[in-house]
C-alpha cells in the first residue's frame, strides 16, 4: 500500500511509467481494456487528471447505442480540452428497430448543431424513421479536430445531415485536418445490397484533405451523385482498399483514380460485369487495368483479383488492352494478382509477341525493381513463365526480387493446384540460386470474401 516502506502506490509513480502500464492494460484487449482504464481514471483526482486524456485519445467500441453516441458528444462539449485529445475513434452501434431518439437527446443534438450554425429540425428528422440518419456521430466529428484514425460502419440507406452543409459552406476550413486513416465498414441489416452511398463516402473524404488510407465497401451510384469539387479531395491518398468484391461503377473508380495522384497501394477484387442490382454495360476485366495504368508513376503495390464471369455467348468478359507489360510502372515493388486478371494481359502479350506458349510472359510483364510476386490460383500454363522468370533472376535480372508465392484465394476451387505442387521443388531450386524464396501455398491463405485482409487502421 502507498505509504508503507519499500512500496509505491500508483499516485507516486512517474507519469511516463503510469501511462506505460495503462497502455499495456489496453494492448490486445480492445473494448475491455479501454473500459478498465476509464474505470481506473475515476478512482481519484490524480489518476483522473493523468489518465482521462489517454482514455479520450483512443475510443474504440464494437457496439454503441445512439444514447451512448449522444453521451459521448455531451462529454466532448462539456470538456473541450478532452475533445482535443481524441486521435483514434472507432464507432460501432447496435440499434434496436423502432427505438426513437429520446427528447432529451434531441435537445442536445439541437443545441450542438445551433452552436455550429447548422440547420436542424430534429423533431421531424430523427423521431420518425430516424435510422437513416446519424446526427450524433456527425457532431462528434465536428468536435474532434485532432482525429487521426476513424473507423465507422455505414449502411446503403444511411445519409448525412450536418456534414455536407458544414463542408460545403466552409471550403477554406478543414474539418479533420489530421485524419489520415478512414476505415468504412458495411453495416449489414437486411437484403443483399453491399453498396454504400457515394455522396456520403466522398463527403467524409472531403472533410479530411490529408487522408492517406481509405478502406471502404462499394461506393455506389454514378459520378454525378457526388460533389468532386471539394478542395484537395483524395489528393494525398496513398492507400486504397475495397472490402470484398468491388461492384463500384467504372466511372466512379476513374474519378477516384484521377484525383488520387499520390496513390501507392491498391487492393481490389473486381467484378467485371455486375454492379449490385444494376447491370453495367461495357464493364470488363480490362477496365480496372486501364484505371491502374493512370497511376503507373506512383503505384508501389497492386493487389488485384477479378471474378471470372461469362457473357451471353459463354465467353469471358475480358475486354482488351493495347499493352501487356508493367515495365513502365517504375515504382512497382509488390504485385499480387489472380489468374483471371492476368488473362487480360496474357492475351495482349500473345498478340504482341505472336508466341504460342507463355514462357516469356512474366519476364516481360514485371518491372526490373519488383520485390514480391504473388499469383492467386494461376493456371498450369504459367509454370514455364515462372521457370523462365527464375532463370532471368539467375542471370542477374530482377536483382531486387525477394519472394514469389503461388496461392489459392479460398473463393473458388483451384483447378491446377496439383500441377503447381508437382513443380514446386524444381521451381524452388531455380529461384534459390539467387536466394529468392519460392512457395506454393496449399491452403487458402485469404478469407472467402476476397484476398485482402482488413488492416488495423490504428497500426497504419
């Protein structure tokens, strides 16, 4: 106990050591660690003053009710010094159908909106069919200017009330100047619509012109459904990942790639023909390659898988490109690509070289500075191409190459898996002459929803 000889209480510990203990308390425990630290901060005034800024710096909850959102909003308005401490924010929710926002919470929302000179009519908007609006979350964002990482779920039917007005009416005032990571989850309620409203996603991005990492489900709709004239929209984006199979309209993706002039990493599983409930004509596997080519001067990592589909005549909906090499992707270091995505470039390469087999395909495809190549579910016809790539490495080409991996995705059966297993020892011998690792994964290395794992945005 404090005061006894040889023993030191928490209140006597140096602040740095106390913060280290609390950080260890939260590490790996997500919600419960944060709850425990919050309780500890309420035990005495000294711990309150020391720990509350840490409690508010990272707020992560898998499930929140609307009442808890309003409670958190109220704390931010009453303690603006703590609102300045919020850097990591993960908002989830568990909303019971038919549960309206209480009048007391509506009054808090009204008063906070009035402080920002935002139009509000909560008695009409949020008491009936209120589940299409998230007013407290929007107002929380208006109070957290030092926010760096934001994780929140959205639903296709949900819209924004306050942020569009605030962002549009204050173009020179950046709402979230320090936000670098935006992770948007899909909130599943009913049906099978896994798209998100494009205007909502772009409004959130517009509020953070210094955004570097965007992970989202499908922004739906046509380009004219969003405002693309926000200052600095996506201009600092470095990393773009789509959750699951991407059904976003090609024109929308073109607008995103056009503005993301510093894009370095792309992760996408592309569906070449269908966009949820709306049929997309002239949508092919080649479209996504053409989009990636617009960023050939900046991309360092490409992770691309394309769903294999057929048109009405039973042919693959590949489309066509006039190029077959990534050689002018001068900064590309990591290429992870599926067989159907490669088929577009394979056909273009065969037309260009008039080759019957695929022996020289990879030697021509990858840039000289490539460090890692992963092939998802490749056909056996690519075994000679990988062997020849290994020979090129032996000759001193591709000196930066460190690893070649062949793996399933888990989404569909890998037809030629046995052929690659049989060739594994031979190919390992070819690559290991230059100490390049070669592996054939025999188990699904990625979840069934797609070959892109969800990164923890707090570790970005």
